[in-house]
C-alpha cells in the first residue's frame, strides 16, 4: 500500500498536479481574500463549486526546516498547520519556530499530531499532544488541534495492527481527551481509502469533528463516511508554498470564525 500524501515528500504525483497557486499581492485588501483564493484554485486544475470560496493554506513539519513564512504569505497563504508531535514521546524540533513564524507572518495557524495507534493508547497520545503544542485558545488566530490519521509508514499494516472497531474507539478516546483539555474537538485528517479500510466506514465523527481530507486530484472526491462536507482539503504535496498545499472550504471571514470557535 503506498504511503499517504503526508509521508511522500517526493511523490511522482507532483508532475501530474498543479505546481503553483496564483501569486497574490500582499496588501491590506488581501484580508478579504475570497475572489483571488477561488481563482487560484480553479485556475490550476482544481475544481470548485459555483460560487464557492476557498482560502489557500499549507502544512509543514520538520522536513521543511526553516520556512519562509513571509514569502508564503506574499504568495497567498493565509493559514497553516504545523506538526507538533507523534506518538506519545516525539516532539517536532522545528515546531516552536514554525508555529511562531506562521503567526508572525499574519497567518492563522494550528498544530497537528501524527497518530501512532500501534505504540500507545489514545489518551496518552492526546495528552502528549496538548502538552506540547496542541492546545487551542479562542484568540482568532489559532486553529483547532488536528489528528493525522493515515496509512502506517512504519510497517505493512495500514491500520497499525488494530481492528476497525478498535480503531474507532482509539480515535474517539483521542478526540474526547483533546476536547476535554482544549474545548475543541480535533480536526481529523485522513483519506477516504484509509477511513473505509481502518474504521469500516464509521459515520459517528461527521457531526463532531471537522474533516481535513487528503486527495491529490482535481476535486476532493467522495468524502469519508459520515461527512457531507470537508473543512480543509490537502490537494498536493508541493506547489507555491513550502510543504503540502491545502485549501480551506469557505471564505476568509469564515476561516477566522472557525478559528475563534
């Protein structure tokens, strides 16, 4: 099974997908962003529903090292997710710098945790995440914490050795712990394939957890079971911005409202 987008920094898909979002002038008028954002998406092979607004963003980890946040802002990025933790012990050595850099550039930013259901319990990992970057405050510039659920990059079993019902319970425990600690249910990052394979197409999270869907194609496609709409869409692993290329499904004002909770 190929690794999911976040674990393939040199994917051959790069040559088949867009290589850039439209460059947007960094002026005060960009704070209203919707028209340029939609044009950037639809003008490079990314389809958008008629009248839909989408705000460009990005996600990074230690693989990106020192990020040119000001340059990304000037190119149109208005939000970012930064990897904070993995499993129950790993902390990204670049998280603090990247998280602060995104904020200093004016971006709305949040932290994400790479799930390792094969190494420890959900409560332990959620606690580790919140204690080391995964917290949330209603300041309007912090996105809710996100849980990265994808094909296991460390072994042949995509589902980390857990059965479907067991995986659903693990995700629920992680989500409940994060919500109890931060006041926000985590965004769930996943693919439709992983969700079907590893949760059996569970539908119980669609009403509680925002969806960050990963699909490297011209549209988000069929969403994982339980969700009728996505909040974020990761559509490429390279492009104008450092790291993965993403879109928020909504206007810039809606993004700010979503961050504030």
